[in-house]
C-alpha cells in the first residue's frame, strides 16, 4: 500500500549559478556549501530561507571577513548564534 499524500507539493527553483570571485564573503560561503553532503544542501538552504522569512535569525553585528584572528571569528559566531531563535511547536 502506498503512503498517503501529505498535500500539494511545490517546486521552488533557486538560480544555481553563482560566480565565486565576487567577494571573500561569497568565496567563504561557497566553500561551506561545497563541504556539505549533497543530500543536506537543499534542506539546509530551505531552513535558512524559512528562518529568515519568519524573523528567526535575529540581528547580529556586521563582521568584515578578511584577515581576522580566530578569537574574533569565534566571538562573531557566538554573537550570531546567540541571536538565533528556534521555536519547536
């Protein structure tokens, strides 16, 4: 017996063409994206879009990516994570 349908499905198309040499921010994001398992990429991207649309990411101080030391990067990450809210309803 087939599993019951959960409702209508939607196909979302996000332009997959990104030019990697535009900035260090984009290069760093692409390196992170390439490190993800292929089966997780779409799921993670969709969760980030949903969180951003629902205002769950919060506001973090802008951080310049460049020649920073590890302590500064860690402090920026902790600041970002402290502003994230996840409600499990």
